[in-house]
C-alpha cells in the first residue's frame, strides 16, 4: 500500500514538473526555500531562548542514547518490513514480530516486545517517533537512560496484554503503548518535581511544544483506529505508576540503576500474573470448518451409494454398514475434536455450542436412516429426511457454521 502511494506521489510530481515552465519551478523553489529559512530561524530563536535549560539537561546526561537508539531501531525495522512486503510476503507484520492473541498466548510471548518495533504504516511510525524524540530527549536526561528504557518496555508489554485480552483476534503492532507510558512517566515525574522544588525547571515554551506533540500523538491514536484506546490508556497508567515509584529524588539526580531494575522486575512479575489467565487462547473456527467438510464429504459418499442402490449395484445391508461404520463414527470423531482446549472466547463458545447441536442432529438423522434400512420402513425414512431438514434449517439460522 505504501509503495503504491509513493508511486502515485512520484507520478503526480512528474506530471507537475512536465506541465510547468522553468521560471515557475524556480519561483516555487524560492518560495519553499524562504519558508524553510523562516522555520529554521524560528527554531534557532526558540532554542536560544531556552539555551540555559538545554545546557542543564546536557549537564545531567550528555547523550540521550536510549531515545536515539529507539528511533534508529524503529526506522530500520520499518524499512525491513516495507522491503519484505514489497517482495510479496504474506502476513509480513506477523512475520516480523507483531502480536496476535492466538499466537502470543500460545507460547509466543516474545511478541509483546517485538511488536513494539513493528509499525502498520508510515503515519503511525512518524507520529510515534516525533513523540519519542521530543519527549525522550528531555525525559531521559531527567530520569536516566535505564529508567526510561524500562518504562518504555514495561508500558508496551502491558499495553500488548490489554490488546490481547480485549481483542485476541486482532493483530497489534506499534509503540503507541510504550510512548503513552513515557507520557505517564513524565506526568508523575513532573508532580514529584513540583513537590521537590527542582533547580532545573522545564520552561513554558518547552512544555507548550511537548503538549502540542502529545495532542498530535493521542489525537492520531484516537482518530486513526489503528491503536486501541485500551492500549494507550494502559500504557499511560503503567508509566504513571512507575513514575510514582521512580520519581522520588529525581530533581537532584537521575533514578538510581538498582531502583529502575527493581521496579522493572516487580512490574514484569505482575505482567506474568496478568498473562497466566490469557494463556492458550483457542481459535475453534478451523475445527468447525473441518467438521463441516467432513459432513459434506460423508453426505457425498452416501449420495453415491444411494445411486448405486437405485440401480441394484449395492444392497441395503451395505448402506447400513456405510452409515454405522463410516459416517456416524466420522461425525462422532469431529464432535470429540470440538471439546474446548484452552481459553475459549465467548463468541467462539457460542460457535462450539451451535456446531455440537448441528452435529447431534446429523448423527441422529443418520442413525434413524440406518434403522429405517434395517426395518425396511418408509415411515422411518421420512422421519430421517425430516431430521435432515431440521439440520438444514439450523444451519441456515447459524451462518457462521458454513462460512469458510
């Protein structure tokens, strides 16, 4: 999709280029250059106004290496995913670590971390990276690199668990939960700072810029529908709670290494406790599809045998054997496979109940037909046909059974 969009933009640019004169293009280039110069001058003025604050940040920590590393890793992963999709890979997001409940809760828990570095689109990526850069370059120098990295990972894990719990069939990717966690950490740290009267205060101009970026970040998440509100709220809450514990004394020095690790260990233990009930989420749709395929295949075999019976090439005894030795046992085997294994979602439990009810109607109909052949009773054959009609009506009332 992104490749197609880039091709369209390139095509439009080429058309515009060919449709304009060199004078018109020079005029547009000059206007764009002037606009860029005004933006650069405005940024230089803004930076000079808050130079003392930025010098104070660099005095606490010279390089915000975690923030920069997160940006680089996310960009590189997006490029890898984009190239993979261009080569026609199916489910490329899942191939590179996105999370989906049916796989994450069945032993692939590592997806809760890897999904933080896989993004569904360029707009989601850019929005997250702008938020990470603007907030991380400030926050990392205040709380320290280890604390920021721990909260980023922990908030992302809990956000992933929230999505797996609420939407186990949905594919989730992106760092929105982690970024929301950084905003929660920043809020808790600010509250600690107000109570401690820190020597290094964040100027209003910087706060206003961070607030605008936060509005863009959360607004995009709410309007795009790519990120669930549960993920961002969970990430923000986890980040804020971590900040309450980590923020003590942060006005004087970054969070101590041991405290950061202890908080990370405690919250990861809590994440494990949350994950246990989610373990083994089951998708029963493949079992239901296989059951319907078996039902169709056994019915086709019976129709073929009935044709042979009509022309005298088989006997009623053979028909009874086909039903009692092949058809009914095959359907009973499918019924046993529909027994719940692991955590079954409510809507899928309804599907299991409907599948079992349909199977029982079919089994009862086949047994009635075998008895009719054994006794040579036309009345019982009509009863068996009526039972088949009841099964078809039931299937019409539950279309999910027959959807492939």
